[in-house]
């Protein structure tokens, strides 16, 4: 069973662009990426689109479908009615290169700003030991396919270009949480999250969690625990006293 579907696809580049109308054949079992490929093959050979696996695993076909950030290869045509006009636009938070392809290098820059795993210096390779529950906690975060849908959705940077410099975004705050929860990591992740990577900008709206194709509970399992650790550190009387004594003894010398 096939039908002719109506689509509006954003065409343009960094200098500007607009939605263009297309009528494309839709067949049973197809996903949005099939339609985009048929469009390339039949009517718009120069349409730019990024994709690799067509299996929801490479994270490269992210776009906005009817305004919702989604993977094109995992969005079934059967969720839309045959009469509906479907709009496909590039991710809004990152600069457009051409058509549906955006420049996502913001994310790679943020990834580079996070210092890697810092194990105790007296432990050699092969001597690391950790509990299974600690392994499992970070396992969820390791499911990330770096599609950047959460980064694209977070209002802190989606609507505020000026925040990009100081905010790592949910994907990389989650990476910091993963390292912070690692029992062998010795870096001061709490301070860095708050002071260098903008954890305080996050107001736990959970929009990032809603769009994650891997169903990672970014807000509940990474961002909120990270915020709690930062607050505990600030208001814990033992930590507070320790800081005060340390500063006093430091100031005498
Ligand atoms: S929960 Fe935080 S990181 Fe996620 S979308 Fe909301 S403000 Fe952004
Ligand atoms: S956390 Fe989820 S939404 Fe964000 S980049 Fe990873 S897979 Fe994509
Ligand atoms: S093409 Fe790889 S996730 Fe869609």
C-alpha cells in the first residue's frame, strides 16, 4: 500500500533558506529517512542530509520533524496520517551548513573541555576494582549515541546563543556525572560542573530526557544527582568547616 505524501523540507545554507514543497511516494513500513532518500533520488539530487547506519545507532540523522527533534531513521511514517503535511527542518541550535546538515562542532568542543577519567596514581592498569552497582550506574550513560538531540532541545542554548560559551549542555553534564559517580575518579567534578560547565543554568525541565532516542534518564539519573552533590558540598557543615579551617591555616602561611 503506497500513497503520495506532502512534505515541506528546509532548503538553504548559512546565508538563509526556506521550506520547499514536495510530493513524495510513501510505502508501507518506511521511515522519514526513506522519504528523504527518495526525494534525493527523484526530485532533489542536491539535497544535503547526514546519515550512516539507518538503525538508530550512529546518531547522525538528527533533524526536526514537525518541530520535534528526532532521528529521521527511527521516525516511522505510520505515526502520521496520510493527509498530513510533514515538515523536515535542520536542528535549530546549531548553524546550518546546507539543507538538513548542521555544524555540530559545538558538541565536540564541549567534549574536549572535560578532563578524562582520573584514577588514583598508585593504582596500575589491571588493579582497578569497583562494585557491580557502580558499573551499572554509568552503563546507562554509556548508551549515548551522540545524536545531540538533547543538546539541540535544551532551551538554555536553543534560545540563547550567548549561553553556549558557559554551558556544556545535557550530554556533557551527563558525562561529568558519569565520571563523578565513578568510585575511582579523583578529579573535582562537582566544582567544575558548577563553575566551568554551567550546571546551574539547568532548571531540570527534562526536555532533554524526553527526546533521547536511547531513553537515558538524563535529568533524573545524571543532572539532578549532580546538582544534589553540588548542594551537599556547599551546605554540608563538615565540608564547610573543613573548607574554613583549610583556608585559615592556609592564610597563616
Ligand atoms: S533538564 Fe536541564 S539540561 Fe535538560 S533540557 Fe532542561 S534545562 Fe536543559
Ligand atoms: S544523551 Fe541521548 S539525546 Fe543526548 S546525545 Fe546521547 S543519545 Fe542523543
Ligand atoms: S542513520 Fe544512524 S541514527 Fe539514523
